[in-house]
C-alpha cells in the first residue's frame, strides 16, 4: 500500500450583487477530512440560520463517530467503508431533524431549510452526501467531472424525458429544488463512495457559482496561476456575470 493521501483546503463566500444577506454557509476541516457547502432557503424565514446550524450539526455528528473513521484509516475494509458512508448520511439526516425542529419552535423560522453538499475523505476513499442543488466537482488529470446530481425540478424533468436540454436552459422556475434539509423532519440523502488519488482537486460550491460556469472554466481556474487565488477568481467570475445569488466555494487539494 502506498502513502495515504492527505487533504488541505481553502474556502470563501460572498453575498453577490443582489442579496443583502448571505444565506450560504460552509465548513472545512482538514484534520477530519470533512467539507460542507450549504445554501440556505427561506429568505425572511431564516435561511442563514438553517445553513449555519446544519453545517455545525453535520460536523458535530461526524466527530462523534470518529472511531469509525479512524478504524477505516487503520484497517480499510468493505464493512468499514459502508459504516463511514452511513455516518455521513446519518449526519445529514440529523441536521435535517434539528433544522426542522428549530423551525417548529419559532414561527419566524417556519419554512427554513438548506441544501447540503458534503465530502468526507478517509485515506484513499471519499464519500459524498447530497441534498439540493449545491454541487461537488472533481478535477483529475486535467479533466473535470460533476460528482453530485441536482435535486431540482428542471433536472427531474430532464431525467424523465419531459423536456430537452435546450428547453431546460430557458425553463421558468429552473432553480426550484425538490429536496432540502429541514423542510420536513426527514429527507432522502444521496450518498456515493469514490476513490481518492493524490493530485485530485475537488470543488464544492453553491448554485451562485455553478449557475454561471461554462465548459472548460472549472479546469482553467483550478489549474492556472496561484491556487490560493482560485476561490477569488471563481467568485469574481460569478459576480462579473450578474452575481444574482450568494456565492460559496471550497477547494480541496489531495496530496
């Protein structure tokens, strides 16, 4: 077995040009290998509370299950991988239950919820958890790939063959999400296991960025110039094209 990959990260968030309040939140913990982007939903219904509380809860839950993560690092097995995958899924479910409960207790927070895109890196394995339309991308050997699937009305209609790609680009309500953490006390979480290699780079972002990305730009920004400036360059790209939403970026480097 070769050396176990290590991760380091940088992150940045910006309210954009049209929103006074930043309802996005993000978390990065290189020691734990955990990265989360959350895009709060609700506006006056405290979307910023939902995103912040959800990211905190996910981190707390994963930390409490640190024994399973350490065991997988020390002794990689199929059972261990499945256990850690369930830990990440349960962490998002726990956040969902908590955000829903907070909203039930406070009428001003009724209806608040958040998207979640989470990445947990354990040795040479990665685990993703997805609810909503924030995204995770991977850049490997110069090629970018989207690792998560949007839970949106437009994506559902595309998958069902109800609309074409061209129609999807101009469809009204294209940002309507079909799943959110906290909207109810339970949500279906998409999870995925993937291999992690030294040299991989991961981008976690809210739709305030990926809604503006065009072909080839992810690869260019993540590889051209000072990597520490890449989050700023992503945010400036979104702002230069309208910046109509909050913008959040985490870059994860595997070494």
